C-alpha cells in the first residue's frame, strides 16, 4: 500500500519545501494543490476519505500549508469538518512552518535541560512561530513571557495563547534592543522567533547575563536573531572556556580547578558539605555551600549537594563580588559568566 501525502497549499504555488520534506518524511507520493480555500477543498477531501477503507486509510494524509496562518487555520477547520464517522484521514496544519519550527526548537531545549520552573522569554512572540513556541514552553512547565513592538500587542497575543494552550503567559514591550534586553534580564531561556535577517538581541544582553542558561533562534539567515551564535549551533556550550582568560581544568566529577593564563586560580570540590575554609585563603571565600540543582561547567558535572569553594590569595578570583549575599551562606549556586565562575548565596 503506497503512502500518499496531499499538500493543500493556500498560496499561488504549492510549496517545494513542503514537498521535499514530505518525501524525506517517508511518503511514497506527494501531490500538491495551490490556491486551496475552504470553498473549494471539499472535493479534494472527498478524494482522500472515500477511496480507501478500514486500516488502509492510515496510508493517506493531508498537509495544510502556505504562508498565511489565518488562511491555513480556516482551511484546516474546514477539512476537519468534512470528516465524519470512519471517513477521515490524518491531517496536519503547518502554515509557514510554524508548528514544526516551534516544536523542534522547544524539543531541543527540553532535551538539553528540564524546562519546568524556568523563566522563558520568546522574542517576537506574537507571530505564528513565537506564539506556538510560547505555548509549547508553557506546556513544559516554563514561566513564559512574550515580547512584541508594544506591550498591548504582546498581552493580546498572550490571551490567545492562554486560550489555545491553557497556560498563563505574560506580555512585554520589545520594540528595541534596550526593551528586549530588559525583558530578558531575569530569563533562563531565550527563544528568538523573529523575521529572517533581523537581529533581536545583542550578544552582551545574553552572554553576560548570569541568569541565561539556554538560547534558541529560528532564524538561519544572517544576521541571526541572537547575536553571537551560529546557524549551525546545536546544543553548543558557550561556557566551556570562560571569558577573561579563565580555563576550566577537569579533575574528576564534582571537582574542578580554574586557572587563569597558567596561574593557579580557585577550585571547587565536593565534600558533602563538611569542612571549613582554611585561614590562608581569601577572605571573600564563602566556604562551604550547596549546589541546589545538578549543573555543569564546561566538561565538569556538579551534582546537587555539598561543596567547598577555596580561593587562593592573589589569584584574582572573587566570589560574590557585586552580589548581595544574605546572612545564611550555606546554600547557593554557581553562576557561569564571561568573567569567571561566581558563587552566589541564595
């Protein structure tokens, strides 16, 4: 039984891109139709649902595409309403590649690290890709904010996302670099969903931000939406070599030493939370602490638990500088920055 895929495209020409993807996805024959509308799609649907019976219908599928999401959604609804009883086949909507692009981006982020409880910002989040990415991030447990040229437009789109996906989404203004950087200040995850060739976030706004853990960009044409990454990046670690000359030196799981241009710097070692900082080490050293969540720095793995941070005098390494440290210093986390690794008490 041949696997047949029918492309119902709302544009003037059926998509070559979707045709190639259809074949690469395993279809034996891909047939595209252009200028398909809710008014003329009926006969096309009839041809897919009446020609094969029983389980054979699983080898026929409809793909609704085109560059206009509103037209695609209307066509998609008409196709579904044409089905009844056992007379139905698989149907998928992916106008402008929005569903697959958003799903692939969020899936890669979720594969790298759990998104539950993370603060995620979707730049240009009112478009088809951005709105779906926001929905998928929220379904993964992230706390999501979307940006647009105005806060009002972002909040209107947020209401649509909430209704569609059943999640809460916040809206923020993002008409310029300053507004977008402000929106990303506390973000753990940044997802750029802007137009092709439009930079949305300068490098300093994310690489120097200690809160940012992961970034994703759907734009593969220079300039990319997020400055400082490459279109070919896939799970690339930008923290393996820290800025300012600090180099991660592996010494086994849960233990690390950081050297600066060959000069011994500081080390972190796991000891179950016991031990005190020797008196001959820097006064700024907070001593013992706990890593609250499993983390990695470059090639090293730091499981959550007790650690001790020791910093030799004269190494040039500072812990907690420019960060307000509360009285209780027995819990905290490592922040990876371009200036080194900083311990911050929580």
